[in-house]
C-alpha cells in the first residue's frame, strides 16, 4: 500500500466511526471502540510496511564466531584470558 493512501484510509475509518446515526442500536461506547480499533489497524499497516524494510536488513546480516582476549586479574598478576564470542553483524 502506498504511503500517501494510509492517512486517507485512517481518516475514512475514523470519520465513518464518528457518525452517530449510522447504527443507533449499538452501545454508547461503540464509537470509542471503533476509533481505537481503527488506530490499531492503522498502526498494524505502518508496522507491516516497515517489516519489509527490516526483512531486507536482516537478510544482509551475518553471524560470526570469534576468540577475544580480556585482561583478568589472577592473584597479583594481570593475564589475558581468551573466550569465545558469538556475534551478529547488522548492516544498517
């Protein structure tokens, strides 16, 4: 869905939810629930479109295993101790 259509869709949902004469048999707080539902749907649409971009970034990422050294105090002496590292490199 194009980005410029999303605000129009949100406005049409909100304005249709604000009509009081459309369904007179519903409880009085129905309009509030409809507006909140429309906001949730709009948020979902935006997050869904952002997920496509994030999927491309994740596919460009890589996992690596490395050995790193860290200084450790052993009694009165500082030694370099090696330990394995598992990392994830993201290309932002």
